[in-house]
C-alpha cells in the first residue's frame, strides 16, 4: 500500500448491540447498554444492590467502533448493515482484492462464530 492509504494494516475491535428478540420484549427486559462515540457503557441489571457494591457501578469500555442497532427509530445513532460495512468491511475487502490477507471474526448472539478469510 502507498503512504497515502488510510487502510493501514491493523486489528480493529468493534461491538454492535442488536435489537431485543421477541422473548426479551415479552419479558419487558430493560436495555442495560448505552453507547456514545467509541464507548460502550454497561449498566448493572440488578438495581437493588448497595451503592457501595462495586457491581452497582456502570462499566465503561472503549472500542474502535461501537454500533447501536437496538432501535431503528433512533435515526441519529442507529447503525444498519450499510454503516457496519462502510466502517469495517469496505477497506478490508479492498485490501483483500489487492492481495493482502484479511480476516473478520464475528461472534453472534446465538454463540455461533462466523469468520471470513480472504487472501
């Protein structure tokens, strides 16, 4: 690749929040995930804990990309397949077509592990 390329060789870590499934909706499950920029905040699912309990504090994680796909009505932050592809897949595919090795490792809600290898 030339020096002007923004597709440098590296590892990118992304997280995507999926919409709730039917069962979760029927149980009126509360969403405990919040995303802002490249940060994901996990709020405790149990709210009856003592405030001094470290498990009662939100946990903040930073990633290269955070994709909010929970609620399509939130147009300002919703990330559909097209957004995910533009951020992750597009440059990876370009590099694969140029002959560079490429790999996507994805872990889904069902526990099914999906991979794509190109060379």
